[in-house]
């Protein structure tokens, strides 16, 4: 019985012992933790450092990289410190003291794509195929030097102005960037490095590969005049020329600045003295008249003198005229007749070259040549100017005698009975004509005298030729003192003022209205 009791006690002890060991094992299992991390995947830029916190584990942490050329890591306190080295992917494995493990997937991207250095000529373009990314933005640090655009994966760069700048391309999804270092060059220049001109001469120097917008400067000032003009090739604009006109003897320099690129080109100019030449060296003129003698070549800085001074006066003036659509500036000797006589004018230029003009001044009556038949013409070299009166001996005006005259303002025909064809055709300043013995007016005698306003014809007039007063657009008063209407073709007064009035002798209106030629006038009035 005693043995049975001892056996029971031993069995109970063993059972309690096993029960305690199992409880200790259960407590140990409850204290072992899983290893967890703040992140299990990270994306980093090359050279970037980040920390991933260990959120739970059993201490004694270590970390290993599957590819240390892409990323490395160390444990600092409860953090995994990751250092991105190069573009690519790797896995970091974190372990604790109890053998628990956790992984971090690391992706490293290199946002800086190796750049390139490119040279481009101003005004031209080049293209580059992009080898990274899918969707891009592009910018230039200085668009006055180079501009850029992207189509698909093709980058197009345009050289704008000389200099250096950068073109930066970014891939929007990855933020990768590539920088292109751009240098824009230009062959901007002028064709000739030096011009040699005779004073007063002009020459052009072609601009090569410019942007057609230039600023010019001359040193020293006043030695030449320089302007920019279109260069025309086969009738079409083809760039620009620099037109240079020599103004005085010496040497200078013209500077051409391209306003777009800022580039500068220069060329030298040497000016030699010109011979002094004029349009004519002999002049015949009437008292009160003015004659202009053009200075063809010379060296500006002119002085002029006349002897004797009581016969003529002279001065030099500059005049600008349109020639072929361009301004053409020349100097003229302006001579005024004071009194009848002979005179000499001496012209000197800045290089002390001289030339003389012999002048014969005649009284106004001396400007007419009258032959034995009384036919009046203008003497050679003479100029009819202002109000003129035909001398008593003149009875007929020769054909074309005063055609195209630019100075006569009115004419008293005095004893003239016949005015031949074209006699005063296209007189530029003629305003009025009168005559007391005129019988016949030839064809187109006064046609196209555009400022002629008034015509008075005597009772002796019998015939007015074809187109005699055609296109005298301002002719508005015609007085005819003949009671019998003169013979006149329909076109004699064609193209005169639409308000023109025909004045006829009292009682003669019906006679004029009875002729179809005179009925063309809208209004016919009688005079006493």
C-alpha cells in the first residue's frame, strides 16, 4: 500500500514537470517576432540616400545587397540606410538575430543622361534622335541664340544668334534629363574687305549670310554715306547690299551690325579726288532768267564766284531727285541773269580744282530768232520765262518752237497771225494766252498744257486745228471775238475742264450753237 502511494506521488511530479516545460516553450514561441519594414520597395535617384525604418523584429539586424554596384545599405539604429549608386535594380535583404528576414526591392534611376556638345550655324537646323524616355519637354536657356522643338523622339535645334547656350530635354514620366551644349556660329560678313572710290562715286558691298536687319556706322563721320538696300537677282530680292557713296577724299571704315545675331563686319573705304566736271561750260540766257548747270563730278565743298557781278550771280545748291525710284543727290551751279553782257563764273572744289563757265546774258527781246518770213523761234541756249511778248516783227510761231517749255506763264502774241503745230505743246506753267491778229492755230499747238486756264482769241481767228487745246484740263474760260464761228474739229477742246464756258460776241451765240463742234460746250455766253 505504501509502495502504491509512492508510485502515485512520482507520477504526479513527472506530470507537473512536463506541464511546466510545455508552458515555458509556449512563452518562448510568443516572444519571437516577425521582421517587418516601413517599405518593401523604393525608387531612388542615382547618388541619393534614403532610410527605411524597421518597424518590428528581433534585434541584431544586418543587411546585404544582391548587387552592390547598384545600391548598398547599412543598419543605423533601427533604420536601413540605402545609398543609390547606379541605374538598375537590386534586392536588399535585412536579417535579425532570430534569423527572420525581410526584403527591399530597390530601383535606381539616373536622371542625368550624358549630354552632348553641338555646333550649328546661325539660321540652320539640326536634328538628334533621343535615346531615353517617351514623353518630353524641351527648353533653351537663351532662345535668342538657339531654339528647340521635339516631334516624337526627334529633337530639332535651330541656330538663331551667335553665342553659346544649353538645350535641356526632360522625360516627363521619369524626370530624366539630357543637356545639349550648343554653340551657334555664323559666317556673317561682307563680300569686299576694301573699297576704293573716286569722290562722288557709289559702289555696293554685298552682305553674306546676314539676317537682313542691320545698323550701319561710319568712321570718321562724313567721309562716306552708307545705306542698306535690297539686292535684286533675276528680278527677285536676294539679301541685302550696303551702298556706299564717297563724300570727301580720305580713308574710313564702315561697320555693319547684324541686329539679330549681334555680329559685326567691317570694311575699309579709300576715296581719291575726282576730276571737276560740269554739264556745260558755256551758257546763253536772258535777263531775269535762271539757269542750272549740273556738277557731274567733283569734290564737295564748292565755292563759286562771278565776274563782273553786275551781269550774273551764281551759287551752288544741292538737289535730290528721284532716279529709277531712288534718291539721286547732285550739286548745281545756279546762275541768274542780272543785266545784258558777258561774264565768267569760276567754280572751285575742296581739292582746289577749278573750272569756268562763260555766260552771255541778253535782254528778253534777244531770246527770239525771227527769220525773213517773220517766223519766230527761240535762239539756241536761250530760255523763255515768265510773261513774254512776241516782238513786232514776228508774224508766225514756228512748229514746236516752244514745245515743252517749263517757264512761260503767259503769252501776248502781238502781231502773230499763225501758230504752227506743236508750238507750245505741253507747256508746264502756261496759264493764259492773248492775241490781236491770230488767224490760224495749228494742230496740238497748246495740247496738254495742264495749267492753262484762259484763252482769248481775236475777231481775226478763222481756223483752230485738231486737238489744239486737247487735255488742257484746267482750261475753263475761252473768249472768241469773231462773230463768224471759226472752223474747228470736234476734238480741238477735248479733255478740257467740264466747267468750261465759251464767251462769244453779242448776237453771235446762235451762230455758235448752230455748229455741232461748238455745241459741245455746256454753256455759251455772249459778251458786249
